[in-house]
């Protein structure tokens, strides 16, 4: 009986090793897929608001054209970072106003108005620079913008 028990034990231990290795490999592949799917990619560290503005152009224009636009918009980075810092300060002030035992609605509204103005100014600045760069491209490079985007 000892002989029949020994080979069976080895086969079961090899099955467990194979199962664990298979699970590890599946976890790795699933992790790589999810990471790619949710868009975790290397970034140049530029502000996300700028990357969001350029995203719709990347599927329509050539990589060279997009690079020219990114270079043009990249010059705004210091100003955009300063605007984002200003927005953080305004939001911190808004939180303080809202947390007061008796909130001052007029002060909250004024703060919200400042936030909207700052966001609007930042968006206008980015969009203007983006389209200045787009319009500086040769007509042949801009032509794909007329086609519907691929979903």
C-alpha cells in the first residue's frame, strides 16, 4: 500500500503547484489588462486639464501634428499650475465658509463665482492656445478633424 500512496501524493502536490502558478499568471495578465483599460500610462507630468483638452485630437490627427500642438500648449504649464494652485486655495476657503456654524451665503456665492471665473479663464487659455496650434498646421494635417471620431 505504501507504493500506491506515494505516487498519488506527488501528483496532488504537483497539481497544487500548477494551480498556484496558473492563478499567479492569471492575476498578472488580469492586472496588466485592467491597467491598460483604465488608462494608467506614463505621463509627462503635465496638468490633467491640458491632457483632457488634447485627448480628442489624438485619435484624429497624426502623431506629429499632436506633438506640435502639445509643444505649443506645453508652454502654458507654469501658468496652468499657478491657476490650479489658486483654485485649491479658493476651494479651501469655500470649505471653511461652508463649515462655519452659520454659513454666510453671500460669501459662499462670491467664492463660487471666483472659482467659476478662474476655471473659465483657464479653459479659455488652454483652448485658445490649442486652436492657435491647430490652425497653424497645414490644411492637409487638419483635414481629418472633419471626419467623425471613432467611438
